C-alpha cells in the first residue's frame, strides 16, 4: 500500500490500526467484507487533494486490527461505540462518513445512533438494513442467498479455503488489486472467521432494528452489482428523515472504490458541496 500516515490506537480494549491522512474536513471511511482500509487506497489521495482529512480504520478483525475471539465481539453496536470513541480521541465533533459493504451497514447504524456527530453519510452498495430486507424485491433474496453459507461456522471457512482460496479469487474478478489484498489479509490465522463473524453477530435481528437516519444521505450503487439490487438502495429513502438521493453508476459492479474511484469521488464531492453553508 502507498505509504500513508498510520498508527495504532486502543478503543474499548481492541487494538485498532488507523490510516489518518491529510488535513481539513474529516471524512471517516468504513470498509466491508473481505476488505481492510486498503480498499480505499486509490480514493485517499483523491480525497486529500480536495482538502479532506481521511480517517480509515481496519475494522474489528480485519487488516492489522485485532482479531477477537467471540462472535458477539462483532456486533454493530460495539463497532459503532469504537468509532464514536475514535472521533472523541481525535477531538472531532462532526464527521462525514463513507461506508462500503459491511462498512455501509455500520455507517447506517452509526448515523442512526450518533446523529449529532454525523454531518452527512454516503452509503456505497448497501442500502438501509430495513430496505435490504423489506424493499429489495424478491431478487434480493436470491442475490443474498450466499449469506446462508457465511452463517455456518466452520463450513464457510472450509469452503473459502478450498482450492487455494478459489472462492476469494473468484470474488476478486473485478480487480487483481483486490485479489492480492484479500489473499494477503484473509489467509492469515483467524481473519476469515473474523470476517464471517460480522454476519453471524448481526444477521439475527440486529440489522433490522437499525432506526431511521436523521442526516442527509447519498446512496451509490453499481448497476451490475452481483450481490445487491438497485431497489434496496433506492428504497432506503423510506428510512431517511432528511434529504436522500441515489446514484447508479453504469457498467460497474460491487467494489466501486477500486474500480471507479475518480468517478466516485466526483459524485461524493458534488453531494458534499450541496450541503455547504
């Protein structure tokens, strides 16, 4: 990864690895499965060049952040509290958030529970959890059927590690960069289980209990996303009590920060500028 300002910090007993680059308005970047803060490698210099301070943690169990033993350690409320304490430690009163995949779900959860510290929120690929379950159409049930495998402790790990991690390699078909990053990160001891534990800890009603969000939200999804329907993002408007807008990026799939970072940053910057005083 390009050399960036990085450090470790202990949050609620968990040793976190943080990228903290640039100066100006703070933006918190939240990655998902099976990523780490490396997901944002191409976006970080684009954002700092536009005058933002970018804070990108490796979330619990990912990257260089500590792997935790129990499934319950990966509950959304615990990670959300970690993020709040991180912002407090950095003396940040207001932050813009951009989340992708599970980072998007965490971003929805954090924005709903800590609205006083969130200026606005950009959700990439994954809409509000209630929209995912209720308004993604029947097609979303089929697209999300892989989750049933992820919930099977031991079985999912075995399937993913077979054939020299063939499934991970197949998932990374959009980018050789992703393949290199995932194989480096997820083949280490405990990392694959930690990633699956995000599903196991939260696909039990926790996501469905995410309240409506009371900050401005922009949803962005690739039109060819293999795992998510456009409807679950578009219909997130039902669960946002502030202005909500949605952009669909043509000819793009799931890993937008890697495959179209320049276009993504242009869209996000337009959204941010629209809320300038």
